[in-house]
C-alpha cells in the first residue's frame, strides 16, 4: 500500500494551472506556522489552513500530530523554509525541522491565497545506500532504457534481458499504491530492481517502469480510477514486453505487488497475451479493510491506550469507512475527495472483486504473502487460499519471514524498517523462477 496512517498525513494532489507567488512571503508564512506550533498555539496554527484542510485536519488532530512528532524527535529547535516549487496552481514549500533527537522535513502546500492546503511529512533521508543482491549477477544479463505509453505522455522503463538465452519469458512489474519509481523504491529498498536482477540471472527478462502518478501528477487533477493510474500503463508494458528481441511473446507474466497484485487478475482477464500472474502481498478484501487494519496495528504498536488516542483511532475509522462507496449519486460526486482520492476511484475499486476474477482465470496464478507484512496480512492470504487452493492452475505460498517489500525480517515492525536495505528474498526469487519456467 505504501501509505502512512491517515492520522498523520494529508496527501496532496496538485492540479495544473501555474501562478506566480511571492516566495519570500511563502517562506515567512511557513516559518510563522511552525513558530506558533512551537508555542503550542494550535488555534493560531489551525487558522493558517484553508477551509477544506480545516475540516480534514482538525485542531485536535493537529495537536496530536505535533505531540507525536515531539515524542519521536524530542523538543523542537529550529524551522527553516529551504525550498519552494510550483506544482500546478499550488506552491510546495519544504521546511527543514531540527529537533533535540533528530531531523524531520515538512512539505507545506499553499494556495493562491497563501493558505495551507496540505501538510506532508517528507520521508527521511536514507543513511544506508541500496546494495545489489548477491544473487544478481550482472555478467548474466543486460539492461537498457526504453519508453512505454502514448506519445507525449511516455514513461521511462528499464528492460532487463538475460544474456545467451533464446525464447526467454518476460515479467512485467506492476506497482503498489502511491507514486513510485521504476524500482518501486521504498526507503533504501528497491524490490523491483532486486527481482529484475535475480530473474535476469536465471534467464528471465523483465520490464519495469516509472508509475504515471510520479511523473504526470497533473493528469490526476480530475476524477480518475485505477484504469488511468495503473491498468493502461500495465497493458502498454505488456505490449512492449512482447516486442523485446529474443523474448517469447507467449510467455509474458505480470508481477503485481500490493495494489498491483490486487489488480493483476483484472489485467490478466483483459490481456490474452498474458501467460500468468503473480499476486504478491495483495489484498483479498476491500482496500478500506486494509487501511483500517493498518491503523489498528499502529494503534496497538503505540501502546497508548488513553481515551484520547482511542478516539483518534475511532475517528480515523469513521473517515476510512466513507471510502466504502460503491456508486456515485447526488450527494457523492465523482470529484468528492475521500482519503485523498476521488470518490470515483473508490466506487470503481469497490465494484471490483479480485478473488472472484482470479477464480475465473485459466492462466497460471501464483499467490504469495509474507508473515512479517504489517500492511497486508495473513487474513488476506487465507481468503485467497480458501477460494483458489483447489484450482490446478494456482500455486499459493506463505513465506513466514517476509515483509511487505518481500525481504526477510525477524519481526513485522513499522515503516522505519524500510530505511534499512534488505534484498528481496533469494528463496522467493528462486521459487518464482522455477514457477515461471515450469509447465
């Protein structure tokens, strides 16, 4: 899922029209906002918000956010606006925050009226660099950059080709939720890059590409669904995979991770060229259920059982439940925003039954799940297993030690776990290779 708890983050989707803004004034406003937070004048800080954000992030929520940050990083010391950039009709201002026990940067979104429309906790800079997996032998494969998708809106992609292999299978990697680069980088981890190298070393080609929401955010200023976010580009990547020199066009596999895994059955059902799909760490339930589970997990992990914290969880669940819509109407319009996504997106996704779609497939299906995954859990794997275990075309495997990024871990942990680079499991790469090459 790759999403923080809605208790802590308001996501921003910036739109297209550019405008000029006095950067000095914006910097001053950003610094003033944090100055009143430091003084714990939460009503004054809340007054910096536009009306929409005031509703989404209440004064109490803002206070809770500030207390949580203080608990994690210690007493706030200094705040300095260090960078701004136009993003459509908004300006994003980066503020460097220094605390007694560490640093945390913030991104504030301002509108034309210099009101704050969103707050984003910038991801921490990884202290440890990515390390190539020991099983990725660069002598056995080569990589080159290509572009996929329609002219004028193309996406950069990397094609990995095994050396000295003829008629090799191809794997198309499909991302989880949120913007993502071609490696599906999360912190210091690059699961798609790991698997591309591992499979390439075993005679299997692949294609991985930048997710559209990362490169063309302005395309998503109007109501959209997973078709525009995920499906169209997956189909374009499948078409490109078929044209790779030396590849077997009848052995194209889709590796869908998280949301991508949830949508993999839909991709396969509409793409006759796909020989099989991998459903990796994918929800079998509605996305709303997954987000609630994630919030409950973080609540339990905090060990804060106060009535105040319980109320924050209950309020979050109320907000999440609004995403369960299945159709639009006079009160819920396509562009209504629920959890940072258009209502049209939720209605479309909720109308889709990934388990039933997978059950109707006759192509090869591999469903896998990790036991140390705190984002999608065993509950979902059990639902996949119950529905698909008797089908001869389906392989199901539970890996007790893997987390959501498919790397071996000793515990479930938190998002902080992703800042340490741990390669995708070699056991998993070997299993996938054998399954792809098997009949």
